[in-house]
C-alpha cells in the first residue's frame, strides 16, 4: 500500500513516515462488477483510490437512461469531496470490472490535508479537473450531433501506442455520449466505411486520427 501511494502524484512530496501512517488508516476492498460506491442520495464524504479495475461516474436521466460522465482508470482518485467545496452532485459511481479500491474517510483525509497543504492543492486540482471534464462532456452532449460526440470519445479514450479503444461495447459508448446503441453502431459503421476506424468485438482502432479530429471540429 505504501509503495502504491508513493506512486500517486498527489502524495509525491510526503515523507515516507507520513505515507506509511496514512496507508495504515486506509481500508482496502475487492469489488465485483456492479458495485456502487456512492449515489446522489449518499451524503457521506470518502476518498476512493482505484488500484486496479475500471469505475464509471454517471448520471441517470428522467427516463432512467445512464449517461457516463467519466471512466476512472487505475492510479486515480475519485469521490464525493464536498469538504473541498467541489462535488459531483447527482453522480453515481459504479465498478465496471473487478476492482481493488482503497477508501479513506473524511476525517482521515482532513488530517492529511491539515498537515500537508501541498497535498490539499493537488487534490483540489484533481477534483477541479474532473469537474471541468464533466461540464465539457455535458455541454458536448447537449450541443453536438452523435458522430461528433462519438469521435470525441474515441480520440480521448484511444491508447497512444496502439490507437485502440478497448473494453467498450456499443451500448457503453452510447452511455458515454447519450445515444442509443443502434445509433452508435450506425455511426461506427459509417466511420469504418470512410476509413477513419476499424471496428471489432469491444474494440475500435483509430486508423485516421487526423480525419477523426477534423470531424470533431465540424460545426453542429
């Protein structure tokens, strides 16, 4: 646990003894897919550190349709951190795979922030960046057509070395852009016919990133 925390940017300047003390207070949980970490009705404030697996942050609209705002990857923090004056109001957080999660309570986080103001600044930056990404995602969904939203997601999720987007079904991509699975499948098929991407089972490979980027710049 101590070595893992040292690898996180948030704790990079903490003395080893302080990291060891903080790690001793954390609880670690193994979670199966479908585990819900918090809901809009959950008022508790906890900091989650994802060690392995994938977690989705999402809203539910009035019809119960899931709208994914972010997919959390390993070595990332998340949580309802109203103690920083910033909160993901109305969000659910749910594991999408087997996960290993470290959990810190409000009191434990406050003690670290009290002793180490630099950590507080980094935590606020991380949460602020997450909130800006959520706001941008919502604005894109409200104003852009499906192909533009889909191209934006593919480019943001693309692995830099392989240019592949792995682990998403068409339905999950639809959840990320506020579109039906069939609409996503049709948009992917069109992009493939035009030579921008290749599509397989739960993977998409970006063949022409420049053309895909050009699509995102097309006025709605």
